[in-house]
């Protein structure tokens, strides 16, 4: 099986974390998202992956070249982003007649077998993996008939009119016929363009909830939650550079005398926690400096942030002061 891994986004919602690294190369509690996704695809039986890139594309290409992987990767550089469907159209010569499409900003353990059964039973052109969401207005909401055939696709509807909480989770089984009508180099998005067009032409799309873990790490809130999912052992990375013990991953080398640490937390290399601080369920990223006598709870401290002394923060995403 072959797959297209979409990694050309700008990571705007996750700035400033993505100012210096593309989102697929973001670290999550000791491992790299792109590496984890490729290893998951291998576990699903994928042997070849086309990975696209635009924003800081050199870093993605370099990572693929130097990383020992159990599958073949091909890099597709895009001078200008082509959109999710446009990127797949560009890669069709390498993907064949049927393949997976995977969004590169998701941490996932979704299985494919339940989707395959539905895909072949309905003879679908695209079969979409669904997952529940509490924020329909940020997702593509999919409505299905009892048999699993898609009846409506609504991209980011207002929460009050969404009609469902089942969202496109960024994993598809796709046939080339779904995108081969697009012109190469043309911008096109699955949710905004291709799915509505296919449905309007009476073509068969299918969708189901295959189960398994999946989380879009594209916002500070979801990124922090993903980190705690790893730290609390809800999800185990395929391969990690860190050693998590009792929910803690401490990568810097400072003394923690006169500092209180509670719950699950990750403190990245280069971060500095001053005396008198209390941290509970926090992630503190590289080169952040937390001043003395701060009390932080359920907080994400972004790289290079300087938190003033005596700061009290609960459920905050702290950027540069």
C-alpha cells in the first residue's frame, strides 16, 4: 500500500513554536511527530509514502534523508501550497490507483481495516475516517446514511447548526479517480472543493469511525493535551528520544531544589525554572525562562518565553512577554 502524507501547511495556529520548525517536525514529549506518523503508516502495511512540503521544506527533506525508516519516502516540494487535493493530484504518478491520504498534523493510531471493509462494500471513491469533536466549527463535519454512505459534507459549520459531532479526522482511503480530473498545479482542497463536487455529481463517498486515538496537534490547546496523553501513558510513541518516568520528562540539567513539580510535565532542553516556582501539569519548551515564585497549572510555555516572577497562570498558553 502507498500513502500521501500532507505536510505543506504553515502551522500558523501553533506559532511561535512553528516559527523555526515546520509543524510535522514539532517535538511532542520527546519524539518527532513526522517520525511517529511514518512508523504508524508502516504498521498499517504502507511501504511507500509521498511526503509534501512547502513551509521550511528543506528541513522536512533533510529529516527524511537522515532518518532510518522502515519504508520508502519520496519528497514532493511545493513552491506554493497546492491544497490537500492538489497535492495528491501532483503525486498521482507515484501513488497508483488506490492509496491512503494522511494529514501530517495529526497524532494518530487509527486503524485502516474497518475503513477498507466499508470502502469495498460501497465501492467508494473516498472513504473518510471520522472522529468525534467538541468543536465542529473547526472541522469538516460529515453526515452519513445508515449504510455508511456520505450524504453531506460541511466544512467548518457554526457549532449551533453542525448537525453532528463526527468530523473528518484526516485519514482517507482514496482512489485516483477522485482527483485525476484536477489540473496539475491547481490548488484544490478535499473539504472545500473535491468532496462537495463529488457528492454533487452523485459519486459515492463513504465514512465511518474506525476507533483508535487521533488528535490534531495544530493548536496550543490540542498540542498540550497530546503532550499529556504521552506523559500519562495514554499513548505510547513508536520511538522516543526521551525517558518518561512517573509522568515526568525533564530534559534540562538544572537543580530542582526549592521547585515544586506535580502531575505530568515536560521540561525541554534549554528551559530554566527559577526557585520558588510551582508547576502542575505543564509543558515548558526550549529556552523558556520562568521567573521566581511563579505558580503555573495546566499551562504551555512557548519557546524563548520569559515569564515574569510571581506570575500565576492556570490553563494558559504563554508566549513571549
